[in-house]
C-alpha cells in the first residue's frame, strides 16, 4: 500500500477547524470512538492527533477558528508549483505557501467553485 504522505495526489491528512477545539475533540471521540493523542510539536506545544491504529491521520487545530470546517490535505510533489497552477486555473489564495518547521511546506486555496483545500509536501518521508 502506498503511503499517502509520500504519494503525489493522495489525500494525506484531515484537520478540524472550529470555535471550540476541545469540545470538537470530545464530540468526535464520542461519536466515532476515535483515539486522539497529544503529539508534541517542536515549539513545545501539543497537537491533538486523530489516531487509526498507531498512525496519526488527522487532528484538531488547537487555535479556535470562527467557523467549523474540515480541511483536507493533498500530498503534492511541489507546493509552490501546484499552488500557482491552481491560481492560474481560477482558484483564489487562502494561505500562501509557507514552511511548517519539522513538518513540511503547505498552502491552501479555494477552487473556482468555492471549496477550500490544502496542498502539502512533507519534510521527511513518513513510514
């Protein structure tokens, strides 16, 4: 099976954004029986990661956001090139390409139909 964090074009991560991350975490832990583990980050904070078996597959944005939504991350070979291609095809920038230390490079855009998606290139191959 191909690792989605290494496979161009594969959905590789989901992330919940919302006004109350703690309550959202509890809701989904109860609703789906998800195990959510606090993963230590390089800056000393913790990221609530959704686990499937021993593997993290998503998480909950720790900082509150005004509206609730799920973000899907797609693994790409080149964040900057794919972001530019999306904009040339009619997408609107949501967040410009940026590096996330210890994780990788990402950007987000709204497609011409209004749906928001993120593209991601992981810093190191994930096993």
